[in-house]
C-alpha cells in the first residue's frame, strides 16, 4: 500500500489529478494521506496507460490529417520521435499488465528458514542425549558410537559440534549451528538449497586500484559497449552497480569508491564480490593504493585478475609491472604463478574483450549458482535520501528474487518495495540473483554493505525487524566475534586455525623483523597470518581491514591518534602496542597456548603538544607545551610522538607552570616539561603521559 501523495510522486502527476482519476474509477480516497491498495494502484496504472495511448492515437490522426491537407513531408526526426513515443507507451502498458498479473497471481516463494528433515540444529551446550532426541534415536547407541571413537562419555556430557557432525553422518543427516538458521540474524543465515533448485548466476566483479589508473574509464568502456544504439534507457543514471552482457552471458560490476568501501561492506557482513580486478597503469606501476587494494582483496580470499592498463601508450613496459606485482605475491601464470594478467587499454578498448572472456572463464570454475525461487537475500550497494522519493537504494540480489510489493528488512527497519528499476533505469517487476536494482519504499536510509532479506508478508517482516532492534539494544558492540588476545585460546578451541594480524611499525626494518617473527610462530598447527603490514601510524583503513578480517592490530613503536582509537572502539578491534619484539612474540605465543595472563594495562593520562623549545646548559631542554587532553603528571611514564611514530619512551622529569614546579597540569594550560635523559625534542612533537594500571580480573 502507498499514499495518494506517494503514488502521485511516483508517476509524476499532481495530487489533484490523481484524486480526480480516483473519483472516475470510484476509488474511495479524498486526501493525499489516504492509502491506495495494490488493486487500486493496478487500476490507476492501467487507466493512465490507456489514457496516454488514446491521446497519442488522436494526436497521430490529427497530424496525419494536417499532412494530407498541406502536402508537408514529415521529417525523419519527427517520425523517429513518434516511434519512440509509441514504443514508450507500449512498454508502459506492458509494464502495467505485468504489474497487474504479478499482484493478482503473486506466487509464494520458498522461505529462507525452510526446515528440512535432513538438517539437525546444533545448540551451544548440547548434550549427547539432546542430540539423540533431535535424531530420534536411542541415546545409548550414540554413547556406544562415541566410545568406539575413543571418547568416554555419558548421556549428560556435552558434545562438540565436530563430534556431533561425525555422528549425524551415520544417519544421513546434516548438522548446522542454530545461529546459522535464525532468520532474525540473516547476516549469518545459511541457506540450504537442493541442487535441482539452483540455476547459474552472473559473476559479481569489483575493480580496484590506484587513483587515475583507469578504473572509471574501464567501467565506462564496458558499459558503452553494451548499450545498443537507440536502445531505450541506455546509460541514464549512476546506481553504483551495472550488469552487462558478453557472449550471451551476464557480468555484474560493482562501482565502489575504492577498496576502503569494499572492505567496509565486508566488515558489515556483505561478501558481495566473486572476482576482483586489480587495475595497474602501465606507465605508472604499483603504487601505495595498489598494494592496499591487493591486501584487501587477498584478505577477502577473492580470486584476482590483474589488468595492466594504458597499453596504448608508447614505450610502456608491462614486464616491469609484472615484476613489481610478483614482489607483492601476484606471480603471473606465464611465469609459473597462479595470477591471471590481461593487457588492456580502457581508452581504446584494446584487450577489454579478453578481460571479459577471462572473467567468464574464471566464473565457470567457481560454479556460481543461486535459487531464484526463494525470497530475496542480498546487500545494499549504496543508498541516499531523495527529496521526492524518500530513502532510495541500490540493492544486489545474491539469492532468491525480489518483486514489487515484497516486504523487506534492512538493518533494523522494514519497508515494502514500491518500485524496481534496473541499471538502465527501466521499470521491472522482478529482479533475480546477481542483478543490481534501484528501489524505493524503504523506511530509512541503510548503509552500504547492510544485508537485506525479503519476506512473505509485512507481519513477518515487522516481527523480524523488531527482533533485530532488540538484539542491537541488548548488545551495543555489533562485533561479538571480534578477535582479541584475551579470548584467543577459546577461539582456537572452537576450531580457529589461523590468527589474522594487521601489523604497523615505525620503520621498514622493524616491520620485517616483527613480521618474520610472527609468521614463524606455530603452536600445534595454529599459524599467524599477517593480512597487512606497513610503516607509519595506525589508520582508519587498518581498522576497517582488521574488523572485516577478524584481526588483531599490532603496533610496533607507533601510536594511533585519539580519533583512530575511537574508530577502533566502535569497530570492536583490539590494538596491542609494543616496543620490544620478543614481547610481541611472547604475548601472542602465550595467548595461543591459553597461558596469557596480563596483569597490567596501559592507561593514557593525557597529551601535550610542544610549541616552543628552550635550551639551558644546566637543566637541558625544556619543552614549552600546551596540554591538549587529560592531564600530565610529574614522574609519570611518557613517550615522545613525532608524526605518529614513537621516537622515545621514558619518564617526565619535571613540569613547570609560571616558574613554579607542579605535580600535574590539566588540559587547556601551558607549561614547561623536561623529559628524563632526553633533550632532542622538537616543536609539534606530542608528549603522551601514561601509567600502567593493574587489570581487574
């Protein structure tokens, strides 16, 4: 249902005109707030389409009559315009008929919470007896089976997911964790589709790389090649995702603004991409953003294709690019590696067909399939507030089908699909897997990467939205599975085989030393994987990657600023800061063995910025400083931070305020600070005071 005002905005008519038409059709509404039923909407659509067609036919007859009387030759452009207008009317009428058919004969799709006799749900704390009840077998039989496997248990003992999985196989059943079958937690929902219900779907591709290396040009070239001359719609709008056809097969391209957005979406649970294209300019080479894009794609464990662009330029050397990328871990297939390289010119179109062919070949090996006969699940690509339409969004259908009128839940809010448009701006009634669509009817603006799910009825959608809202209220931190050293051993016991680390150090030598030490760690087959390492201060990009990869951030001789600390807190990402290599290894190894026993934690007291330097022969260097935050105490520990890098760690020797020595100085005051055994302080350095506080158990 929608109001008269919303309907008028949708079709570009005034409220007065719509109310007048409603009176003609005997639809009982009188104000712009009154609601129209689905049947009312279909009746209005048909009335407007038929009216426009009649008006066009009358106009055609009048024009032909004038032409016959005056012997005027009709210009070809006029004929083309008339044909286009007629085509639009025919398409409009066809759409209205499709809407009418769909609303009247709307089929019930498969539920995403479809329970089958073949699936057993595993609950935390499940006992052997609980499993026997679920399997409808004698519990004693299960105990006997477990004993033959070397486990001395009784009916009331807890059973692990792994052991239960082995048992259910004997009964031709499949074990699923209970939380993966909860519709209200559809980010983790595992869909169980029978093979006969699955159909091939288009691959979803994201292009990433350094600024000005040709990502936008490549997308434009691919899209323009797929727009038939004179085709209705053409390239009409930016919706953040596009679908193209090549050799009678479709490919969906996600137009994200860089790798940061790609990873932010992944951090929200939206693994939308099947293939990543890393684009590198042949005349420029591997740049910092190229390396970051590679890190993000590899962390997502998505197949990579490297497109060496700008091959039309004279004097370019693709072998140099291949060498640079090989040092980043992307060795070309022709050199014995497993990374596909394609040489292209996005500007001229050279090699673009080869790239599309490569995408389709790689997609074939992935056997991409989905079930179009269930209620849609997918992800938000982008969203905004439109002045006339309200919240609008581009959605990517990842499984199932989304239809006009379907109730959906996004985040903690629900809505009902009022209009569906494809990437060409054409109105449609149904969108199938891998298809990007522009939708209206949402109750609030979602974020890129939010997951959505469609439901059979509005009551069910409202119920799920309410449950999700309660879950959010009950738990402020939306990353309950965030990795931390404290619970590392527990995660390993649950089956974690790899510990992800994001490493930042002050200099390249430190980075390599810490990285090598961590990668050598092996505790009972559990290894450390450094998903990204680099030099410089910890950034927001590092935090987003750590959040998406469920990683811990290790900082060596670096300090994040307060804004970065707040972002890490919001993402529930743990940061560990060190200045001694063996301590990094010691802590991680102890955590992996379940023996980590941290007794103290660091508490930052405050920060002061050095604004003027005073040098004296007796007292040494006095840093004329302004306290930015918190407070600084005499005799407290302190570090000197220069451009985000820790250059010294020691103690505050003294604090002076207006020629008097003071024990502490608070935020907003100026003071003179001396650091014990350190005089090489410079203006704009930051003095950070801290203390070690005993950790409460």
